[in-house]
């Protein structure tokens, strides 16, 4: 937070940046934890064929030494083989008959027959088709915990019936020490006992099906409660638009690839007619050939096909964070199922752990986290812009990357079209660049910085420019000129670690490249967490039409998190307001400035907001060796607690809601002295105070973003009596 507490330690990804800047004493504190990146083990193919790629088919295989035989020789061999088979079957039939008689006698002696199922087993037959699985499904390579050595999805492995077929195949691998086929115990049971056991097994099977379904339904019903749950449903998309095309319309080279809509989890809103056309090397598959820019977000802004009056009218926007660039605190459900020893802390380690199931898991997240109704609600809330963070692996991946490649691309394009439908202008934001520009989890890979710095710094510099070369060629198309109006180069490059000159040189080169390729959108440079007053005389020879982006949070500044409710509102209106007004002017500061991220949260209590496994400054559990509690009542009592901030918003008191709304509207007022703002973020699974949607639906955001009830300059409401420990 520049000048006034900006550390985007963002919710823990950016570990903490402490900087007291208002008086020139800002303090920032960053942690860079290195994650344990063990090698991902992925099972190799063990079949005769090794798949080499859609275009190259299969490698050859060694069938062993062989030579051709004449037709006569083959006939003689076949005849001999048939004779041997008949003799073998006769011996087996005789042995089977003798075995049946033994079983019948034994059953008569104990007063019960072997029964039909026992007979099937003795005969070596299965009620299932030979080779079929009892339960279909594959291993879910999600990791292991001390309680479970392997997690499964549905089942997997050979069917038990295959084991039943050959008595000699039982080698006591199940460990009873007798080496006797385990199926023999069944024949010794009475018919009544077998029925009872069968009924119990059926009940267990039904419970195994019913309980997960009930849990899923219960989870989905909570979607509109206090914490805006991310998933919009579990039944799966209908994909009815696939009915209009044939699988034969997909060329063989494209089958099974990202161009094959029959492999897509969700096809709603996509044009599923096949095309391999690209622009800038990026696919247009899924797009319609026509579009309509006549829509407006609300009556206070022009329609898309008219210029937005940037500079005279503020941006009022929202991020859709945690979606294409996954963040643990926004979607904790993707990370909470692992033990700490698994080290699943970011998208890199998550996809590495998921292995072959990563694409399925990640695409379901893309499809379910947001729906068209979200964009309709964004419009209804009076917002007019959407900032869409996305990672470089939406465009491409490199050797060693575990990320799911390119699937995010079509979801990004669909999101832009939904923004178009509701008149919402778009700021594109490359949130993760090759190598990581800050070492934080929202860059994809928590740990060291490998962009512009380190052994591969120059390589990743080149790669990031290549990514922008492709992106800018694509978004220079006419269909995007009215909707993609702001173009972000790199989210939060950490200039406290990377030399500023390197970042600015790259920024100049990237901007020139984007302009050369025809992008007319305003280009955005992030302040790198430097004090805003340092930007007064920096990069004065920058390219035209550029915004400086600053991200402001009191949450991660230990000098501001301890302020009481009234003081937090006052510091925004007195300090932030004047500072942003000054930096936004070319005569007194840098020039046009936007606030690309800010939040209503005034504690760091949300789960994983300080990285996976980290505690909070608020309660003094932040894992830095400092047990100091940073809440207003830390010294005087009562004890600092996260229970209030993390409660269901339905349980918030009216006074607490009033304060949260005033706190948010004060920030809106300050940011609107510059170019405007984008709230972080629209939707979360459980972090209620980070979700604009949750606040808006629960009555502690303005009903319309353009019509707040408080502005800086108004009297600050009386918050006496409101507990300060949450």
C-alpha cells in the first residue's frame, strides 16, 4: 500500500508489505517462502503403443522375433491347437462336475445348498461381463494423507471377478495366511446368512451414493448465504448445443484437443462449430462471428460503441479474481483437502499434485465458479468495468510447467463476450508471467522471482514479451476495440526486489510491441510497491496513454490494521484522498492513476489470506515468530478475535454493516479523485469481506455503486459501542 499501507501481501500471497508512507515512514514487510517443489510423478504408458501426438500418430513397437508361416503350416497348427483345447475342456468339465458334487454333498451335510451365487463362483463365472470394473472411474491423483494412502474417484483397478476366475491365481496377497481361495468361505454359509450379508452390502452401497449427493446439494444451497460460495452447481452443464453438430465434423487431428468441443466440460455460450482459425497464434474457436456493442452498463455511462469519458468520469469496477488465476483464499476448497506435508500452496503445486486429473478439476472450477448471472449482477450493482486476471498458461506453457494449458483461453473469451452482453468494459490483466514477477501465489508459483532475475530471468523476459505479442495481435481485432479498453502488462512486479530500471525497460518494450500490433487500449503499469511519491519523477518519457496502477489495503499494514473503526475511515478521507488526487495529476505527481485492487476487509482473518497454512496478524498467529496481536484492543482487551469478521454476514449487527459500508464508500470516494477503482474481488467461496457480491447482497455495499450514501467530506457516523476486537 503506497503511502498509506499498500502491501498487497495480498491476503497472504504477497506476504506482508509494511510501509508507513504518509509521513515518509511507511514500512513494508514481505515474506518470500520457498515451496517444496518435489518432482511430480506421473505414471508412464505401459502398453505396446506410446502415444506421440495428434499429428504423428503412434511410435512403432517391437512385437518380438517372428517369421512368416505357410498356409498349410498354419492349418496344421490350428488343428493341433483345437484338439488340445477339446481335451483340456473335457478334463476341466470333469473336474467341475466332481467339484459340484462335493459342494452339494457338503451343503446337504450342513443343511444348506451352495446356492446360485456359490455355484457361479465354483464354476469360475462372474455375473459381470469379463474384464469389466465393478465400479467405473480412475485414480484421482490428488495427493495422499496419513489417513489414506491413495484417494480414488469412483474406483479403479481390476475387477474382483477377474480374481475369482482362477483359483490358482490366489497367492494370499490379501494376507490370511492360508493361501486358500477366499471365495470358499461363502459356500459354507447358510442361505439366510448370505441374504443378510447381501442386504447389508446393498445398504452400504446406497449410503456411499446418497451421502455425497446430499452433501453436494447442501453445499449448493448455501451459495447465496453469507459467504458467496463459488460453485454454481454440481449436476453439470447440459451442453445441448452439441446436439447441432456431429462428432464427424471434428477433423481427426483435432479430436481430443482443446479444439474439440466434445471434450469440453462446459459448452454453454460457446460457438461449437469447428474452426482451426487463429489470430496471433491464438484460437478463435468458441466465438460467434458477429457481436453487438450497443449495450450500456447503466444510464450513467455510454454504450460500448461510444467512448467512455476516462478522466472526467471514474471507473467503478470489480475484479473476478481467483477464477482463471487461482488463489487459495478465494477458492480454499481446492487446497483444504491436503495435509501440510503435501505442500499444496499455489496453482503450480496444486496442478502438479493433481497430475492427470488436473485438466478435469481446473476446467470444472472455470465452468462453475462464475456463470452468466454474475455478469448480470455486476451490471445490476451499478458497476461498469470488470478487471479479468489471467495467467500466461492460458496462452502457452513451457517445458517443466505443470499448469493446465490453454483451457483458460476460451473461458477468458467467453467472459469478455458476457461483459459485452451487459455493457461492461474490460481491463485485461496478465496476473502471472513466465518465471513469476513477484514470487507470490497469485502469480501461479510461490517462491523466488524468475522473471528479469535469476538464471532464467532473461529467458522469461523474452517469453513474457512473446506472450504479449500473441495477446496484442489477438486483441487488436475490431471486435475488441470497444470493450477491451484497458490492457495490463504485468500484475504487481515486485520492484522492491527486481531493479526498477529492468522493469521500466521491459515495460517500454512491451508497450511499444503492443502498440505496434494495433492495440488502442490504455496500457497499465503497476507501481511495484514503491512509494507513490517516488513516481512523481519516474518514467516521465513513458509512452502515451498509460495508467499507473496502485493497490491499496489497510489489512496488511501493521500501522493501520490496529486503528479503530472511526480512525480507519478518517485516514482514508484525510490521507489517501489527498495523496491520490496529487499522484493523478501530471503537474503534481505521475499522472493518470487507477486503484486496481482494494477491499472492504479490515482484518487479515480470512482463511489462507496470508498464504496456505499461515495465521493472522489480527490474532497474533502469523507465522513469523512475532506473536504480537494487531487489533485495536490488543493491549487493553478484550482479546482479538477473528470469529466476528469470519461470521456469516447474516449475523452481522446493523452497526457493523453500517461501518463496513462507510469504510467501503470512503475508499470509493478517495479512488474517484483519480481515475477510479476495481474492487478485489467479486466472488469468493467463504471470505465474505473480500466479496463485493456478498456485501452487496447482504446490505453493506451501496445498492448502486454510483450512488453511495457516504463520501469523504461528510461527517463520519458514530461507531461508538461497536466492538473493536473484530
